[in-house]
């Protein structure tokens, strides 16, 4: 992870001239990418295993909701402190330490489950720790990606990271279902241990990076300066506001999908699984095709097109009662959701100076998580009151309105920053 490993992109090339696979020419990024892919698959397997295990321990909806909340809530509260630490300490040692913590917790969870000593609250304690460590580690890993690639290759590197995430989201549940059926939930927790062990091993074998100067601020000063950056840097602040409003409407389907499968389509778990699979297929499709359009479509246009696609998918789901047509809608939704997520992620990171990478990324993660949480809670309550069909239509309209209210907040990247 030293500077000579970087392969700069030619400055005369436009983004569309740079291959999606260009970052993989960098040895350290390629090895990190393999490790991150393994952790993504293991992480999704772990989430499925925890949810399934909870149904056998306590099948109340509240307890299932707490499993999901234990993974998501830490991102809102701990991402910024994690970003501060990512800017203040040696990122390599920091990531190794947190990877070891997840390995120990996941291994303990696997052992307790295997022995039959696990209870619902013990399970929640483990998922909360894993979610907290993930929230603390995320900003540092994203900052390392920026350490390893040139600014010109950052959109491609982030797109590849999104591909790994979405392929992991497609493969993880499938592998988890097979392994749980054959050998039980303990096995998927063991896979998660192996995945994070691989991530820790990657950083253990690398020298400490010399690509950035750790912050000399105190923890409190660094925390406040991160918040102040988000408040005073107009372009960055605008994108966070736009991200919150758009994602709070667009992400609702992630929580409403089981109701769509059950009430709109009259199906069961297999129907739900089919819809989720097509969201993943749409995500991978756009991730591969996006780089061809990057030089021809502006970031603002990416958001506009994604908003229109997501709105059409929501309204379509409100009226279809056939699984094939519903799968088409979720495929379009997967394209829209992933495209807008990548656009905001690239846009926010391109605005970050080198000394603010960890904190800026953490603010993006916090905002993104908050939007998803608000989308799930608010639209879930609305669905309980007015029904799933009207809620889907309202979500589609809400996506359009949220974009109209914030379209003046530009997504275009500023001039190159150090």
C-alpha cells in the first residue's frame, strides 16, 4: 500500500474512456477488493443467519425488527466517531483491530449457536457489537480505497465496490439458505469469521500507508471540525440534504418488499426471495453499465433518471398482481436505487480534501443510513394506516417531489482538491 503501487489514469481521458476494471490493475486494490467481496458475502450470510435464528428463538415481529435495527442504528451514531479515528490513527492497524473484534464475536456466536447456548438477547448483543464495529470500520475502509487509487479512478473503484456489495447481496442469502438447511445457522457465522479474517490478513501483510498525514487534532476538535465541514461547505452540505430526502423515499421498498410479496402478489417467502433477487440483478446490471455513460451523463442527470425509474417502479408495483411484471418493476428499482447510491457516494467523496476523508465518508454513511431508517419507519407506519397499494403510489410521488425540492443542489464535482 505504498505510493508506487498507484497507477494514474491519463489526464486527457474522459471518465467514459477509463475502463471499469482499471482500478484492478493496482495490485493492492485488487487484493483488497477480493477481501471486501468475501466480507460482503459473509456479512449478508451472517444477517440472514441471525434473522433465521431469531425466528426459532423468539418469532415476534418486534424481535425480528430489533435484529435489523441492531445492524443499522450503530451507523447513525458511530460512523462519525469512526471517521474521526480514520483520520487520526494508522488506518491499517485500526482496520486490523476491528476485524479481529468481528472475528472473535462471530466465532463466539457460531460456538454458542452450535452448542445450543444462544438466547434471543444474547443474539441481539452479538449483532449489536458486529453492527457497531462495522459502523466504526466502514469510513476507514472507504478512505483506504481513496488512498490506493487516483482521483480519476475513484468513480470506477467505487462502482466496483458497489458491484461486490450487490453480488454479495445476491449470493449471500442463497449460500446462507443452503448452509442453514444442511448444517444449521452456526455455519454461516463461521463463514463471516473467515471473511473478516481474510480482510485482517490483507492489512496485516501490507506496510503502513504513507499516503496521508494523520490529523493532529484532539478527538473532540476533529469531531467538531467534521461537523463544521458538513455545515459550512456548501456543496457537501447540499448533497447530504438531497441524499436524506431522496433516499428516505426511494429506500422504502427495501422495508415494504415483504408486504408487496404477501399483499400485492399473494405470495410467500419464495415470492419475496424472487423480488429481492431481481433487485440485486438490476443493481449488478447498472453497476456494470454505468461506466459507459459516466462521460455522457452528468451526475445530476443520473439522479433525475434514477428518480424517474424508481417512481415508475413504485407505481407499477402498486397495480401489478403478476410475479413476472412485479419482477420487472423490482429490476428497474434495483437499477435506479444502485445508480443513485453510487452517484451520491462518488459525488460526496469527490468533494473531500485528503485530511477530511474519514469524517466526510462517515457523514455520508450516517446520512445514507438515516435516510434508509426514516424510509423504513415512516413509510411502514403509513402502510399500516392506508394500505400497501396507496403507500407505493405515495412513495413514487414522494420520490419525484423530493428531487424537485432539491434539484438545485448540484451533484457536480468541484475542482481537484488535495
